[in-house]
């Protein structure tokens, strides 16, 4: 596999690519990414919904989103950022109060364009949606969509220009730890000695962490997306629309494309969007932890029941089965990321994003690069996301996870 490397990143999805990019932007040059698939972005990254929002409950998530949103506006490559907005609506008084409280916190932390909206305003934002039972909602115009594959492509292209090497088709099998320090990563193509290893293996990270003696509380959960074609074009400027009570959500559908020739450093990402295609989903409470990534008809039936109660243009849509997809959330016990050091010196964690990995990838990569090189993250305080919080019983509470 070659000489010893300084920084070995395990996982070539959007998190691993962001870490490599941010390390390289700091002047680090001895960086290698290993990715088990033949092409980056074919795992959870390419199956994501592709949203970014500042509308969170916890300050750490709000700050991560603010950094990531500002990054997308100035990064110098096209990540498909489209500020269509996120609309959360409430049908229960306690949910409406939650949105009020959260919106006030978001404004206090610097989210400029978040506001409460009335039922009538919601009817204007989403024409044709049934709103008789809606009490009101919260809308942020800067929230919106991002192309996960384009974001990944941008990270990898710039990283490659700065000398980062991507080795595809290489699977990490275990860590070699000597005297409490990371020494090497054993792969199916031999051993790679390294000074630092960064675990960005998504839903598959816990098993690998265990080989270093680290108990990583991350479990895989399937998240399905139903892709459908409506009878008429979707309402103009349709945002991401979310029922805060059930988690049911929908947005215009987009083909994210694929990355080509990553190993050669030349990447391109082609996207495609139709005016009459939509995808919708919800966090099915019946879903149990597994590595299953196959869509099923039972979920389609459940989500259509929610769609029928909310919008005729969704209820009357036709499922495009070949486009329906399922990916894996890497879920932590408190639905927040696990970011930073662990009990093994030189081993760093970037895991458990619980569905927010794409939107928080710029912030996570920047913070972890600072932790590795400076000993702490100075730009964004992510100390609350340390793995130590679980042993200390300091879990973080977030209500609005979808």
C-alpha cells in the first residue's frame, strides 16, 4: 500500500472528503482517503435528501449549520445550494410553541431570515396544501437544498489539487493500536501505517471502532424516500415542507448525479431536475436498526396515507419505483454527531450525524481539522459533541430530527 502517511481518512463520503479538504487547506499534504466502493458517493452521501437548514433546537447544531451555510456561499465551487427555504408547520399547540421558542433562539444566534408564519402565509408558500388544521409555522428563506454529490465532488476536486490521494476499492478491516496510540489501519489490500486516523465510515463505523477498543454508540437505520411524478408541475419555488409533529416532509426531487474518475482527480457531477417530480418521506417509528437499503411497498403505503391528508397534488401523484431509494442514517443515542478525539491517541471520530451529515459536513471537516492540528476547535465550539458525553450522561436534546 505504500509508505506511512500522516493523515489516513477512512471513508470517502462527504464527511471524509470534507476533513481531507480542510486539512489540505491548512497546508497539510500527506493525506490519504480510503474508500471501500469503486466510486465515492455511492453510499449514504448519494442517497441523502439534500437539505440544509439552520432551524435546529440546540445551539451546537445551529452554529454548525450557520458555518456550513456560509461555506456554501463562498466555497468557490458549485455545490448545488439553492435557498428555497424550509417550512416547518405545526398542528398542535405544543409544537407551535416549540417552533416559536426555537426560532427566537435561532435569531439570537445569528440566523437572520427565520420568521414565524401564519396559516394563510403557509397556504401562499405551498399552494394546494391542506392547511385547515395548521396553527402556523416557521420559515427560513436561507435554508434550502444542496446537492450532496456535487458537494462531495467539490471537496474531492480541490483536495486532489492540493495533493490528497483517494484510494477507491480499499476496505478498512481493523485498527492496530500500540501503547495506546494508533499505529496502522489493516485493509483488504494490506497495512497502512499512519500518524493519525480519522474514522468517517458512517453507519459502518462502530464495528471498526471496536477493533481499537472504542465503544462507538452509532447504529444504522434505514431511511426511505418515495419518488413520485405529480399530475401538474409543482408549485413554483416549493421549499422543503415538514410537519413538526409526524416528521412527514416533501420537496422537489432532483437527480444528484454521480462522480466520475475520482482516482484521477478529474471529477464531474451532472444533475437533473424535473418540474413535476417530488420526493417525500417520514421517520417510520417501526424501523429497527439494520443495514437494509432496499425500499419496500409497506413504507410507500404509509407515507401516502400522510400525503393524502396533507396535499392533493401529492396524494394523486404516481410512484416512480425505479427512483425510490433508501439509505442509512448513522444514528447516535441523542441524534447529534460524535466529533473529536477518543481514548486512543491519534484516532479521531466523525460519526453519528443522524441524518445531518451532508448539511453539517463543511462545519464538521473544519472543526475536526482544527482539533487535529490545533488541539481544539476554535471557530465552532464542538466540545459538546465529544464521545465522552455518553459516559458522563450529558446527552443533548433535540426534538426536530427527521
